[in-house]
């Protein structure tokens, strides 16, 4: 075990591997999710898949993948490493030695999850922004007059961004460095509660599933606890994830939203509550 006191490097390594795997496996569905949340004219999931494939072929589902693949693995590594090491630090500070304490403290888990959530916004905000801008630049968008206008591939025009580096330079040139953190407030409102509702159920469920005689959870326990915790987290985080995606996609062609509350208000007035993917 690579350890320096309470600091354990393998937590970061595990996060890096998990982050890379999640991008490779989940990116096509993430593209569909983003199009449904921030795009127009798709209707439902199956229709979105059909439209993206028809207009952009299978490569449309992987648009902008290179940047997340290179960065989300590092981002996940830091988030998971920060959570695990913060929780371990708080436990040692409270009990002297974690092994001597009465068990996991809910307050330690919540504080460590909140720390991970704040770190995730600082590191992941620009990553998410670039990913969504690249995913959204070829789809139809809604003009201020609410008329549907198709751009980029459909009309043979050049897309606004030629790749991740060009996307970053364009945003910094037109919006300043602060432009890379567009939607950060919505992301903060998504990630802090989201990580609390992920890490806390995950830790308690994995410990509950694992027999006392075992030194650690089995792969099945990790898989089951992670799946349940992920479902709980995303069920509560999805509404704010929609707001985040719409704010980050806003600006590819025009600026529609003035802030989080304005995005929520416009989304509710135009679509109600049931349109959230």
C-alpha cells in the first residue's frame, strides 16, 4: 500500500481508472443526455439516438471525446482521492486512529463529500463546458425569437469550434477566463448534494453488504453499492444537471440565460416539470 500517514495514493489511482472507464463506456449516452437536456427537436431518447446517427453517423456520439478522455480521468482521480483522504483525515482527527473509532461518522462522510463537490467544480467546470460545447455545436438551436434554426453540419457551414484547444481559445477570447466557468453555480448546486448522496449511501451500503469476517467489500458489493448510490445521486441531481447543461451550452451561438434562476424560470415556463430527460 502506498501510504504517507493518512494520505493514500491508491485512492487517486482508482479514481483515475474509474474516470477513464466511465468516459469510454458512457460517452455516447452522455452525448444523448446533453442533446436532450440542452437541445431542441429530439423528443425522446430513442428519437435522439436516431437523429444523431442519421445526421452525424456513429461518430456524432463521440464528438468532443478526446478532451474528456484526457481530463476526466484526472478529474475523477482528484475527486475520489480528495474524498477518501479527507474522510480518513477527519476520522483520525476525531478518533485518534480510524480503526479505534466506533465506525464511520455521517458528519465525516458529509464533510468529505462536500469537499469533493467543491473540488469537482473547480476542476471539472471547464472540462464539462468544453465537452458540452463540442457536443452541442452541430445541433439545431432555439433563437431568441423562439424560431428553430439549424446550423453547422446541416447547412454545410463551418462549426464554431474545430476542436478542444480551439474551443478553449475561442471562449477565453470572447468571454474571458470567467467564461470557462459558465454554469459553475449550477454545477456547485448539483455536485455538493450529489456527492453527499453518492458517497454516503455507497460507504454505508458497501459496509452493510460486506460480512464482518471479510477485510473489505467484494467486487459484487462494490458494484451493487455503487449502482444503488449512483441511482440515488442522479435521481436528485438531474434537475440541476439540466440547468447546468443548458447554461453551459448557452453561448455556442447566442446567450439566452442570465443566470441559474433565469434558466430555471425559462425552462419551467416553456416545458414544465415533466420534460426533464
